[in-house]
């Protein structure tokens, strides 16, 4: 199944095409802003590599949390492309995608995005961070006060792993942290 993946939620712009589990085309740019200027060109290049929109089976897009403008740009293009090509559109939480971006091994994973103003977007996943764990997340994706988040993360134990732009906000917990600027393709 060929899937076009679009992620504009955070500081990484990603456009990828996967055929099942195999990546066919992957482009990632580290951008804190300006996703709208680059996105259409990256999608055009990805579609040209596989033959065009008719050769897609579905379109996937991250739906947040993340940058308001980045999310609107990515979702609008994904929705328009899916409608034009008569393909299903699949949304994926940015926090779920971050958790799936790391091999946490047999440990809990907390996906965190720095929401600024003393908050983080957080979702906690049981070990391991795989497709089954994502469906069994122990918290809803939500904005958390940073002190309350610290308390919940500390309760996970010393083997927990933190992933995302908010992963470095808790150095006193001495946990493994992957400060990804966005989910992997």
C-alpha cells in the first residue's frame, strides 16, 4: 500500500512515500517556519518519483499538536490531494508519531512537545512504543502544566524514555531523552 506522508506540525518538514514498510521517497527539512513555501514542491517531487497521485493508495498527515500555521498548511494540502485523487486521508497525532519514532525497548515512553508558557503537550505510552502501545496510551494527548508533567514522568520510573522537543525540559530526572525536532518519516 503506497502512502504519502506529510508532517508540518513542528520544526521539521517531512514528505515521504512508503510502499508498505519500505520508504520509496523521503525528504526532511529542518524548518522552524516557512513550511508553506517548501511543502508543495516536496510533494510534487515525491509524486513525480512514483508516477503521480493515481499511484497512491492513501494520504497521511500529522494533525497536531503543533504549530497552528504549519498544521493548517499540511492538512489543507493533504486534504486537497486526497480529495482530488479520490484516496482516503488518514490523520495521525504528532505525539503518537513521535513515540513511534524511537525504539524505546521495554520501557515507557513519554512523547513531549514544548508548548512554551510553562506547558508541554504530553502523552504517555506503555512499553514498548509500537503500534499496540500507541493504541494503549495511558494518557490523552493534552497540554500539561510542566510541574504536573514532571510528576507524571517521574512516576514512570528510571527506565522511562522521553522523546520530542520537550524531552530536554526535565534534566533533573536523568532519563534517556531524544530531542527530535519532529517525527521520523
